[in-house]
């Protein structure tokens, strides 16, 4: 067989792989998103061996913005230990929770995985503390969800973006949730079921691991958690996760495509009792962990640090990579793009260059700061 014949045979075989994957999706719930229907801003030849959402997942995993998540804070600023959640381990846990729900409900697991892994790439250094600072400083405000979309569609690959499917981008854009009651049909109107899974899995994952981190750090003791929450979810990280995940699956079962009389407007939800418990736990975490962390000595130093960096780079554009300055013509937005993409450790180095000694106490001596 000639080289041309071998190449042609392999190409045909590879195409059959992708078609076989897409055909399997025909067995998914009638409400599931399908890879064959996915669209992108820029048309491109499909992969020979991967469906569209698989390809998105791979692009995300190999991106710079995804790799940086390993050095970005989740909630606690520089906790003293190796077992605390980082932004990277958080998105992995969201992916695991989301895939479990998607598989149980016969929805598109590949789409959930891709969107879950990408949903937090717009986060600033030092978690939500940095986000609040940039939101105050920018005329049009700042949210990590909108910055995540900007990162994936524009900033990655020096201005080319990753050209992900619109399904993944929409899930990233709409994953954020307001403080208070957030599990409502109105909040997810128009979202795919897979995007809804990412949204609720995000909350399930961070409530479970943030509570575990707070207990590990001594901020909370297990007995501080209200008894009605403990009775519903248990006292262990695994039992809390399992209780919420199983409830979502049971409450949303009519969208698995196996029940008669399927609701005309499906949405991923919890039962009313579990919805109340989850909202109560979330309010408890805001009151006892999230807000106090922002006002802690480390949190206030982190706030000052992001403020100082954004102010400096808004006035010294030459310190920002040229390709980023071209994308963001307005100085304050170029500075926001640069600062929001930083890891905690890179921000520390940048701060010491801007104002030597300004990071004292923020990392409690754990990070060596190279002097310039």
C-alpha cells in the first residue's frame, strides 16, 4: 500500500471515530446539548477523532490561563499547609461533581467537563478580594465571569483566543451566583442543562471544600455549623457532597429522558428542603468565612496590593506586554487584563518591583522575593 493510500485509510478511520462519538450522543436525553450542533466564532475543520466539546476541553487544559489556576487563591489567602483548596483543585472538583450529575441525568458530560474546567479562568490573584477591587476601579465594573469569557475568547494565545464553542462560553459567562437565594428557574432561564449543571456544581463544590478548609484552618469547628445543616448534610466533606449531588439528581430526574410527561421548560434544581439547607449553608459561609476573610489582615493587605498594582499599571503601560496593550486601548482596562491574569506568586514579585517591602506580611515569609 502506498504512503498516500495509508494516509487516506487512516483519515477515513479517524473520521469514523468522531462520527461514532457523535452518534453515541443520539442516546442522550432529548434535552442534552449535542456536539454536532456546536458552533464557534471562527469556522474550522473538525477534529478527526474528537467531538467538539472534547476538543474544547483539551484546549482549555493546555492553555496558559488554566495552568495559572494552580497558583491562585480559592478563599484563604496563603493558608499554611499543602492540603488547602486552590483555584485549580476547585475547578477539578467542580468538573467531578458536574460529570457525576451529567452522567446520571444522561446529559452531555463532555460539555459539562469543558465548561467546569474553564469557568474560573477570569479570577484575579487573591480570589474574590482582587475581583472586588477591580470592580470598584473600572468604570464599567469587573466580574470574574465576564473576564473569563474575555480571557478565553481574546486574551489567550496573545489575542487569538481559543475559539471555543458557544456552549462552553455561555456556561462560563453565566456561572456566577448572587449572594442569598440562587437556585431558581428564573436565574437559569435560557441556559443549557449542561451550563446549569456547571453553575450548581460550582456552589456544591466550593461549599463543601471551603467549609472543610475553614475547619482545617481553625476558623470554624464542625459544631459551629447550624444543627439543621449538619442533620441534612452530615459532618464529613464526603457526606456533604454526596447529599447535595444525589438530591440534584433526584430532583432533576425528569430530564434524563426516561420519564413520561417531561417538563416543557427543564431546569437543574434541588428539592425544596435541600434548596433551603444549601442556601442556609451558603449564607452561613458568607457570614462566618467569606466576608471575615476579606476583612482579615491578610485580606486587607491583598486588597491594597491589587489596588496598588492596578493603579501602577494604569499609569505605566510600558510595563504591560505590548500585545495586551494593543487589545485593551484604555489604560485602566489594559491594566485590569494584566493584573487579573496574575497568579498570587507573580503578583507578589510584581508588587516588590513596584514598591519594595509592600508585600510584608502577605505571604508570611513563605515566598522568596527576587530583588531587581
